[in-house]
C-alpha cells in the first residue's frame, strides 16, 4: 500500500499532526520511507513533516492516509518539480546578489585609477556626464575615490563609459547569461552550480568580447 504519514512522538507514539514532539520524533514502525515534501522546508510552527511511503501493515492508525499508486506517483512528480523550482529561484536570486556585489564594488581603469560604483556614485557620474554633454557646464568638480579633480567632458567621458560598460554590459549581461545557464540545468546540476564562479566567468567573457 502507498501511504502518507508523519513522525510520531518517540515515547507516546502520538503523530506530529496532533501534538508537539516533546520526547523527540521517530518514524512509525512498519512503513518504508519513499520521499518527503522537502520543498516545504523550513516548516512553520504550525506545520508538520509529510512523508510518503509503502507498507504491508493492516493495522494502520487513522491518521495515516492510504492512497493509490497513481496519486503517489503524481505527488512525487509534483514534489520533484517543486524542489526544482525552489532551488532554481534560489540560484537566480544568488546570481542577482552576486551581480549587485560586483556592480557596486568599484572598477579600476586602464590608468590604474579606482572608481567607486555604488549606486549613488553611478548616479553622480551619469548626472555629471549629462551636464557636460548637454553644455550645461564646461567643467565639474569631481570627487572620486582618490580625491577631488576638475574635469571637462573629454576627461569624464572615459570614466562614464567605463562605468556604463561595467554596470550594463558586464554586470547585468553576466547576470542574464548566468540566469540562462541556470534555467538550462537539471536538478542535479543546479545542486552543485557555483553561482559566484559562473558569474565571474560570464563577466570576463562579456568583457573579453567587448574588448575584442
């Protein structure tokens, strides 16, 4: 028989669906475990673990649900899909977090100068470049990571371009590439996917292609 069940109190034998496991949990005897609804983990305080299995027992308690093989297989397939969807969402979220970390960590220009790329720095550089480009001012007092400098459009343009490339082409481009890779993976591959390394590789690939 195919059954749905939960853990029981190690001493009282009362199921987790009815009481807290004050003496610790254990599996009910005579039921062979097949899979659990792990996609629901971590459980909330008012939830209990749900297991699927098989048994030949003819004295099952009423809190154990007997199901058909068809339902067992359908629920198993649904659980495997739920696990995949949950893991994929977590990995994609990691890719976004890695993009943000790299995006805002700053860049080093070809001349060795370091440029801050936190969101506020991106906005300031963009606004300053726009003001110079549109002729609103002839020069600006630019405060960078290495201190103050007076800059014209000619001097600020390579900095603005480098920041724009870093953010839009390399960082967001790499995040998109990694997301595509993750979406193409099966569950086993997702489990071992190193998102940080995937992002680093994608970022460098974008940069090399842009500089080719």
